[in-house]
């Protein structure tokens, strides 16, 4: 018995704008190991996308967007806190 499977493939093209470094206080934010990949999320619910980056220690750096939705601006980070202390997940 021969079983033939038909596989349909498709492709699409995604156009991206110019790649830019993300900065805070005019310094490039380092997301290389041991830092986790950055996450864009409206953490403080002000309708602006903030930046969150995990650290090797398991904490989360929070960069508040003080710019606009189209031109975000970040300054120094603070750690995300829960129950009165820095939020942390175990690593490893």
C-alpha cells in the first residue's frame, strides 16, 4: 500500500524598517548574555509600550517609556517588584 501525502507550502515577505539599537539615557541597552531577550509590554498600563529585560540573576529590569508610542524613550531602569521586594524567578 502506498500512501501519498500532499503538502501545501506558502511563503510571505515581511518588510522591516531600519534596525536601531534601543537606548536608555543615550546609552545602548545591553541584551546580550547573560540577559534574556527584551520584551515590549505596557507594564504600567499608560498606553505606552515599556521595555522589560530579564537578568541572569532572575530579576526583571523595567524601562518606563516616557516618549510616545511611535518614538519610545527610556531612561534608567528599576527592577519589577512584587510583595515589597524585587520579583525574581529561579534560573537553572
